[in-house]
């Protein structure tokens, strides 16, 4: 399986990082070794001292497809989840300054904690609330109505470049409020009011 991720998909997050909107999705990948499942703890690596949390709604691809028309894209995912895109912001900034890829900043071991997946038909995907707490304090709140690029568009767009396969995961972008993590903190992620993910920083 592969992990495809979308950057700069919420306008307020673009502003808080002083980025520019590109007019089309910013796409990057994480290797499968980035996955962190079952509420396992995250161990802070020694190559960075500035890791940020970015909470995101996830789509799980249900069947293989490429060059998917947007009107049919909803047939290619049946479940959603929530995840955290851990980003080594210091490494990312160095890469951005030099015009280099973000892989080291985004794809390191454990950089993609994910929840279990649940049927999408439980939710209104166009008006879906999600949030992240750090030590019980809300740090990020988002709603999918604020996305610049909606789920079906993203599935269609990505399928032009990559054959989407069953089990692939799409990180769909983070809202404003990202911030640094510290050892000892516990991060909890929610879809609506349902706790979906917990991750302790060690």
C-alpha cells in the first residue's frame, strides 16, 4: 500500500505557515514504514527538535482505479479515518529553502499515526467536524466544508498520476492550529465527538 498526502488544502493553514496557494493540490508521499497503528506511542527521533502535529481526515481506497472521473470517485472509498501527519518542521524548512523534496521531513518512521477506519455513510462528508487535543486542550479544529479540494476531486486528481489500489490511504490536508509536540504529551484525535486516535509522545 501507499500513503498519498495533500498539503495546503485549508486556506487558514496556508496563511499560518506563510505559504502560497498553488491553485492545485500539493502532493507528497509517506512510506508504509511511517504508519503508526493501534494507538502505539511515538518515539521522538534524534535528527530533529521541531516536530509539528497536523491532524487530517483519511480516505481508504476500496478498489483499484486510475483516471477516475470525479463523478465516480465516491465509489472508490468506503471508509474514512483520522490521522496525524507528523512533520519535522526544521528539516522541511531547510528543504523548502533549497527547493528540495520533503521526504525526510514527512516520511520518517512513525510519522503517520492513524485510527481505525469506519464506514463513510455514518457522516456528512461535506460538513464533517474533526479535531485534535493535546493533553485535553483543543489545538486544532477543522470542517471539511473548508477544504479547497474536496474528497472526490482529490481521488480523481491523484488517480491521473498514480494507480490507486485497495488499501491505499490518502491524507487530505490539515486545518490551522498546527504546533510543536513535546515528550510526555498525549494527542487525541476526534471525528465529530467520537475519539478515534490517541498517541503518547515518548
